C-alpha cells in the first residue's frame, strides 16, 4: 500500500484518471500558427470553458482554484535551465507529444554536478508539479508541446502539498482512484 507521505515526497504526482482531451489538445497545438513569448517559452492561451466542459478533473479543480490553461512549445534541441518559478507554487502539466524525446528533471540542489530525478511523463496523464523544487527541461529532436495550467493563486496562497492533499481527499483512497478502491473492497 502506498501511503500519502511516500507519494508526496516526490515533487510530482500522476493523476490516476486519464485525460479525455489530450488528443484534442495535440490537434490544437499542431494547428496553432500564432505562439507568443511567455517566460522564455512559446505559449498559447486556451479557452477555459472548452477545458472544463470536457474534463471532469479540471472542472473539479477549477471550482476551488481558478486558473488559466495554455499550451507551451519548445523547439527541437533546446533546453530550459535549472530554475524555481517566480510565482507559481504548483501547476498541473500534461505532456502531449514527444514522450521519449524530452526530459523534465528535478534536483534538490543543482550545481556543477548533482543528483536528479526525472518526471516520467506518460501519455494523456496530468501531473501535479511542484514549481518550487529546482527543475529543468531538455528537449531533443522534435517540437515539444506541453499542456499547463497557471493558477490565479501564487506560491504564497497555493502550494504543491496543499493541492496534493485536496486531490488525495477527493479522488484517492490509499493511492488508488476512489471508485476503483471501492470496487475492490466490495469484491473482498
Ligand atoms: Fe518552471
């Protein structure tokens, strides 16, 4: 059994429900002709109604924490160096392509040499992302598209651990989705 403390020790957490909008978002990214500079990324803002009407998980999050959804683009053979975000305490990210070509890394103390762990992005999967742990992205031979939401609440008001606990209470029992855990309990 995975306990909450073991899960939250990592700077990311995979939401166990698949996203119903990952393919649509990829189509949107591929069709998008106008990207704007945003915190050293190229970005495009998405329509909030489109997102919350189609995705129950994000609809639930939006009820309690208002956010702006968008797509971020990185060109081939580019990297985003080690940093902690200025304002964001937590975000929700989903990689929508290039899963084997780009690498998102976290390190407790990046310097000339140090340790890291990788966020192993899986297809159609949202991740709670701790923006207050040093992280970097290295992208290889393809354009990388990432879905990301930016909460109105800054790091002083909303942290990774706060959002993680809320999501755990709402959706999970002992690390499993509630409906799945309840089904297996009934079978016993
Ligand atoms: Fe960042």
